[in-house]
């Protein structure tokens, strides 16, 4: 969640939040794949939406400060479609870079500290 408005605005007369997430998650990668296949399988497709607060469901997951996307998403970038497309490209680049540079966890405690859960599909 990047921005939250509890009372709404003139355009939206309900409480809403600007939300970003991953629409297409990265696939599993094995050691025998070539570098070209690995880059293709680790592609991520992000999305940015304005969602009614009544439709949000809280989860137990939180993003640590390792991934700071609030500097990437601003109000002026969401104003027109051209700027929004540029914003999505920038968001895609930052998400892919952080996913590809994540260290491999060595213990169960190590898994919790990293943001690996962000790049996996939520199962309910």
C-alpha cells in the first residue's frame, strides 16, 4: 500500500488505497538452465491499482525496509497513462533486480529475514 485515503476525494467518494503488487510471478529455476532461460523465467509483471478499502484483506506479511518502493510510486506519476506505463517499467526493473540479487537462505531463521515471500503466490 502506497497511499491510503480514509475519507476519499472528489473523484472517489469512498476510502481507497493505492496498491502495487506482482501480477505474474517468477517461475522456478534449476541449475541446468542457460542464463538466457533464467532471465526469461525470472521476469516479473507488476500492477498498480486503486482499491476500495472495503475490498482489502489484511495478511500477516510485511515488507521490510530492504525494498523501499514508496520513493518509486508518487502521485504525479499516476496522473496520466503515459506516466503510469513508465512507472510500471521502473517498478518492474526494481522488483526484478531485487529478486535476482536475493541471497540463498541457509536456515529457517534466514528465510524469515528476507523478502522471498513477496515473490511467491499467496495461497489461501
